[in-house]
C-alpha cells in the first residue's frame, strides 16, 4: 500500500467575472439524459445534460425544470438539507443553491482546466469536496464560497469518479484504472488500497462496520470486509457497466448500470439477483422515496416506480 499525503495546496482559478450562460427551458427535460439525483426532506433533485436541473416535491411523481447559470452537463448533485445543495459538471462547474433548488449561483468555473467534475459531497454545510477527471480534487471550508485544489496522490492523475463515507467515518473514492483511495482523517490524507481489478471503478457502497461494495466496468463487483484491504469478487451475471449503488430502508441493496441493469441483494452484497429495465436504457442512479417508491435516473430521464416488486414499469401519474 502506498501512502499519499497532500504535499501542496494551490488556490485554483475562480469563476470569471462575465455573466454565466443560463440553461434553456426544455419541455422534455424530464426525458433527457440525467446523470445524478438527490432526495432530502421531501425535495428530489435530478441533474443532467445542458445544465438541466429538475425538482420534485411530491416524491418524484411530477417534475419541473429550473433555470441555472450554466449549460454545462451536470454530473453530480448533493444536498445537505432541504435548502442547501450543490451540483457539479463539465468545465469544472460548481453550482450552489440556498433555497431548495429554486435559484442557483455559479461558485466555481474553470473551462481552461478541461477537466469535468464527476461528484460532490459535503459532510457538513461548510466543508466539502468536488472530484473529477485527471485527479482534480477541490476542497472548500466556507460552504463553497472558495475552493482550493489539493493532491490526492503524488504520483497519479486518474479520473476520480465517486466519493462515499462509511458509518465508521472512513472516506472512499472509486477511480480510473482500478484505483481505490481511502481516507481515515476526513479527507486530509489518502492511501491507495490494493485493487482487485485493473479496469475503471465507478462507485462504492459502504455497508455495516468496515464492509463495502466496489463496482465498475464490465459488470465487475467486489466486496470487502476489512475497509478495502482485501476483496472478494461477486458474480453479477452481466458485463454491463455498473454506475451506482443504494441501500434501501428494508436492508436490500441495489446496484444499477448500463443496459437497464438492476442488481438486487438480500444478503449484504454477498450474492446478487439480476433484474433490469425492458427498454435496456442506461441507469445512472436510483433514489428511494420516503413513501417506499424508487426514482430511476438515467438515459431516459427520470421515472418513478412503485418499488422493486414493480420491477420496471413507471407508475401511473
């Protein structure tokens, strides 16, 4: 295992003074490519191509588009509570809302970086991270007013795809070329974990204690019981890319991916059952609603289904 500290901190380029280009209203925005979503305190948010941001206040049954100061493809969204949230995307764009997604401001933008951001996560309202291509790792300690670039590794500049925190407080990042990073000190320093796979990894799903799932290209999924020190491969029955995972309130786990793939586990990810969408369109993520439904987000836009028992068909409005 190699240890990667943070050897230097460089203040990254801030948003230019010129007025940001705003997203355009699209009647079919809810059926366009969407890449991430969040649900907190009854507010559901989905983000995607052309700066599309959609809000739902009825558990995903109906959606409306809101204007944002960007037309960049948005790839990640995180809400701290029902009011405060952030979205990230191409051109190293970071947007912030303080009123439940109704209005947004661009707090970071660096098209000359030529590095899209893929994920954003805030453990507290003031402290947060945004991660992306070529090792782009941005941190803020003032709620997103300013961002500093830090180094995850002294040696690598792999694409950083996804960040998650376990119940024990450890942070994990899934990255390109089979790379997995872990931080045991709230993101100040990172170590590169032994990798079970050489292909790109797109998500982690922390479980009880130090157990977690890891997944990515060609249907590869792995489970660790010891915080990523050792791994066991899980047979998935698919070669589709796996994008994201979710732990449901009843204890079931689901992992979704391309070709409409939905993997379901009743035993903590030790085994999975393969299900899927009949249209085989790519799934980017899934959200469990407060009333037991599922919001599916992906190539088709956004759909709400009644739950795993409903398998695939959208609910009637």
